[in-house]
C-alpha cells in the first residue's frame, strides 16, 4: 500500500499579527510518516495544479491530508479536500463540506443550536449584554483572538470593535471551565479524550499568542491537563455535547471540540475543529496517548478508515 503524506508549506513571511510557525507542518508530517512504513512525504505550496500533479506522480492508494493552508491561506483548506474528492483519491480527515462549514463559526453555531446543542448566544453589538466576545467570523488556530476580545462593558466593546481587523461576530462569553474534547472514529465518534485548560488568574481564554508565541507570558501560563477531576455526570454531558457536534457537522476520522461551562455548570460548544493538530506531543497526538492509544495505532487507523471510505 502506498501512502502519500502531503502537507502545505509555510509562507516566507506573514503579516505582523501572525507567526510563520503557525503554518509549518513539516514536524506533523514527519510525526505521521514515521508511523507508516514506506510512506512518501511531499510538500506543496498549494496551487491546485501542483497538488494534482503531485498526486498523479506518486499515484498513492491514500493521501494522509495535511494540506491545511494552501498558498498560506487557511480558507483554502476545504478546497484541497475537494480536489481529492473530485479525482476519487481516498484521504484522511474530514471531507470538504465539513471543513468549509466549520470555518464559518456563525453558521456552525446556528446548526448546533438547531440540533439542540448549547452554544454561546449571539449578541447584537448595538444592544449588547455582557460579558461578550468579539470573534473572527471565519478563522481557526485562535487567529484574531486577543485578551481585549472579551468585553465587560460598552467601552471595552467599542475598543474591541475598533481593533478587530478580520470579519467578526459577537457572542456571549461563557465564563466557566474550558475543556478540549478530542474525538476519533471512522464515521462515528467512538473514541474520546478530555483535557482541561488551566489559566493564570488574570487570563480568561486561549488567545493567538497563548497558542503560538512560545516567548509570550500567556503561552507560558496557559496549560492543558488531562488529569482534572471531572464529575462522571458532567463528563457524560461534555461528551454528549461533543459527540452531538460531530454528528451535526458530518465529521469523520478526528475532530476537536472546545467546550466551556456556563455559570450553572452547563456545557456550551465554543468551536468545532476538524483535522486537529498532528504535531508530536500536542493536539490529537497527545490526546490519543492520554487515552491509552499508541500514536502508531492512531495513524494506522486513520489510513484504514480513509480506505474504507
């Protein structure tokens, strides 16, 4: 069996509010390829023709898809998956429709709400209630999320709206404990792992710097633990919300769902992240190992699930 591990290349430079490392998938590709005997690793800038030519040259049985930012554009992630679907090549991760849907946070929230899954309520900026948060409408990786994104009064909201450089929407800020739920399976969320975010006293959420800038204070004071005490009933509620999100967005293979508790302790889905990070020691790699899986087993199952369609 021939497996092509295909990843997009980072740009030579980015705007001042982004970090090149965010787009560097070389370590993730190696972390995957090391678990698949005889796999072929290729990198592409992300032109459609380039992706197609690479697939035609290698002629793989399956593509392990790490094309997360073709041409350094995260909005093209779903397009790469659509190319594989169009030419009929099996590939790992979620399909193009799921990737496109989950990028639009407002539409995903509306679908989850219609399915009976708790989500933060939308806030009308002209008639706000607090606390609220100004979030990018169509980004991932915490892009556009800053400490000032959370607003407790009209002045802070005006400030956040003035600073926002990306298309945004406003929703209620859910103030309780935050959980990171990783789910994986062929077409249903059969396996799970729950971590909890721990913040310094003056931190309220995972900002872009907390996720990507290893030299920042917020990065050093935001940690993820898998050893939290979680009441069994609450654990089932959290998993129920995450699994409901999987089914609502039509996920497959693996996703991550960010969940927070409200003041009454009820779980709310903040974000649905298809194709979570595959780098060593982080993301889904750490999550599956915390659940007792070997990384090799997880990677090989992803390939098997892709071939099973």
